């Protein structure tokens, strides 16, 4: 019987997001592919240290039970199977239940996301992520972090920016023009109209569904504590907040916490929420958070296009 991937919550992750490949990348950049291949073979029994996305992936996989294997993580790798063997040995050593992979020998593997029903691709390679987003795939680039995971903390906390991540950047484009009054006036006028989908809306929706499963488990078993908490941290404030709520209601999505910050630095509230992952479309916001908490840049919309020209 074929494996029913369509019924799963699927994340695709590059080895550069799951593990720390700093030294391997240095060897490749300085000495080329052949030396890199020799290096990986020589070190294939040396276990890689966890990367920035590791705490999130480990926690999501922990939701699975022998009776209910809802979460699936697919490894998408630029390596070939030979040089990728070290990554799989590290996966096995850490006890991660990742068994499916794509190795594309130097190509960008994002084109296989739909084949695996993946709602998100996480990578440490900004060029791969940029190309994926340009082709309409939901992807984000992991930023370096000094985050130290608390192994005794069983919750899974995810924080999202709103415009350019969950919703598109049509409203944010007005804000970026510098006319704050025009932005507030526009959003007040269209407060009852949901914003169009952003690049990570599907992932946001899927993680919300996963949260609902956790809540249902609690309803059936009061001793079970739901583990997923979702927050929105946006630069919007009143009166622009109402359109956020309208958009979430339209999609029937619940969030546990929402921060309408009006220019206050996001790290101030995220230091209390303590996310295991934070998604934002603006590098300036990511840089203020990434060293403290795992953070992902989503290179979507006009802001990122202008920054790349």
C-alpha cells in the first residue's frame, strides 16, 4: 500500500538548517567539490552538532505516537547520497525519525516540495531560499543563533510576523511608503476585508490544524497538556489591528498570543514568549531576534526585492 503523504503535516528541511555545517561549508568554499567529498567521507562517522532548526524539528517529531504518525520531516539536500551519508548517520544518532530524503547533487531541491506535500522548506542557504520563494514555494532561511535549547521544556512555540509572511505585502507596501496615516486610514477602511495569502499561509494553517489536534487530545484526556502555542508579532497597532483579526477569522485560525507593537522592538515580547522559531520577512527584524531565538527570514515581497537591487 502506498504511503499516504497527503494526510501528513510535512516539513522539508535542508541539512544546513538541521545541523551545523559551518566547517563543511568552509571546506567546500575554499577547496572545491572533490576535497569536500573526501572530507565528508573521512568524517562521516563524526556526528554533526545540532543546527538552528533542530529544536523545532525534534519537538514536532515528538508529537508522533506509534498509533498516530501525523508529522513527517523530509530531508532535502544539495549533496549526493554519498556525501549525504554523514547527515543520515547524525539523524540516526540523535534518534530523529526522519527516513525520507532527496539528494540532488548540487541542484536546488525545492522543486520536489509538492511531490512530498511539504508546507515549508527551511534552509541555511539564502540563495536556495530566495529562488524557492521566487517560484512560489513556502521557504525560509535560517539565521545563525546562539540559542541554547531547554530539553526539559516540552512546548512547541512558534511566532510569526503578519504582513509578508501570513498575509501578502499589499498593505505593507503602503506602510513602507512612509505615510503612516495613509496606512492606518487604508486598513481601517478595509478592516472587514481579509488580506490575500502570504508565502507561509499554508504552513501557518497546517500548524494551526496540528494545534487543534492537540487541543482535541486534551478534551478527550484532561491529563494531556497541549504543546503547541502560536503567536503573531506585528509592527501593526490600532486601528490596523482589526484587519489581522478579520483575516484570521476568515481562515478559522486560532492564535494564543498576538502582539500589536506599533514600532516597539519585537525582541521585547519574544523574550517573554521564547519561541522555538520566529518568522519575519524583514532582515532588520530578524537581526534583532536571531541571536537569542531561532529565526527565519522569508525573502518575500517588495521590501526584499528593493534590498536585492
